[in-house]
C-alpha cells in the first residue's frame, strides 16, 4: 500500500486556514494518515488567536511521505530549532509543501535553493531578497519544482492540496472534493493569484467605474482606448493616463484580463464550442484566445475545459 502519511508543522503565529484548508481537502480524500506536530507537542496560538492542539511533539515525529509547512506571522522570526527540525524531516520526506509564507521557513531550511517557488503576492519581493538563489514567481497559485511545492496566499493551499490529491488518487476524486467543499473551481497552479477585478483597483471617478462595468458586461464590444475614452467623455490620451492612475493597470491589460476570465467561465460552465466562446469573449478568433490562455495559464482552452469541467466535453 502506498505511503499516504502527511505531517503538518504547527507553531505559534501560524495562519489557521493554511492548516485547516489543506487538511480538510486531504481528510476528505480518505486515503491519508494525517498528523500535526508542534515544538514540544504544545498547543499553539494561531495568528487569529485560535488555539490548535497538535497530535505530537515535532522533535519526536517521524518523517512523513508529505511534509506541509504553513505560513503566518510566526514565520517572520522563526525559532532556529523549528527551522532545523523542518530540514531534518524534509530529508526523509518524498514531498515537501508550503502554504503562503511557509515558503520562508523552507527557504531558511535550505529547501528552496536553486528552485522555483511562490508565496503570497505581498511577500514575493521579500522572499526574493532574502533568498537570492531562489527563482520567485509572484503570479502562480502554486509551483512545483521537483519534490518541493510552494503555494500562494492562504486559500491557495487548498488548490495545492487538491493538486496533491489528483497526483495521488486521480482527477475525479480531486474534482469531487472541490465540489463537496463548494469551491467555484479547482484553479490550475499557473493561474494568476488575482482575478482582473481583484488585481485592478476600482476607479474613483464614476465615469471610469462605469467603463469598468461596461468592459465586464460587454467583452465582445469595441474596447479600444478610443471607444472607451468616448464612453468616459475624455480624450484617448487623458483616458489612458487617468485609467492607469486610478486602477493601477492599463486599459489594454484590463480588457485582456476580463476577456480571459469570461472565456474561462464559459469553458467551465457552458457547452458552447471554442469558436463561439472566443467570439463572445471578445477574441478575434480561436487562435487569439489560445495564445491568451497559453501566455497566462500555460494551457490551451481545450485542455483547460477538459481539466476543469466536472464532466469534460469534446468541443
């Protein structure tokens, strides 16, 4: 029987959802032997104040098949003994994974040297500065490099856990767990951490907010800078300058992001053909949509649909 042992490392200041999110996924798979361990086997206080009671003393824990290191405020000044123990356990583990700022603990333990990694978007630059021998990728939901996997902020740990379940027990089980947890979708590792609406700020001026709404509701319309500037009653030059100042991104990038999200939702939720989806999402043709998916998500629209539809289609 394959080894399905999983050990979660607990410490004071851990982010509770970094632990409970992946743990819920793995426990739902009913194929894992899950343990939690903390220094001294003592209860820990999470960053939100919740107390967690571990199963065992981290010093006495045996190396698992999968070692999971969560993040949280407690990673800012970790105890040297905690880092050393993580390094020791990792030596005997087949897989090592971190959630959010848990990547800093893996970095301190020397487990990210020469590897690609990610973390919460707000801490990506700090991770790169602290560990210059790590290739930090700030955008993906999770990154796998050899036996080491790292994930983005908080809920991205759920996506990573689902990816581990798919690797171990198959795609259908992973999708079933995602539906059971009422997740909108199981996001691919290469997907950006932000949706377009989250990544961009909501404009302050009402005419620009109206333009943002128009883009979202009419992705197949003429969304050139000239057309959008007319809707905002501004010159194209002034519109482009103000849009960047108030949203943090250019009109073109905002439109590209919205169209990609519309296409993704249609691929996930409808039985429309690829050509129809491309047209209704605002792409000139299916090839233009394919290039957008490859550039941003590293998958083709057809592969995306096969992977993220509950019942894959052959459109």
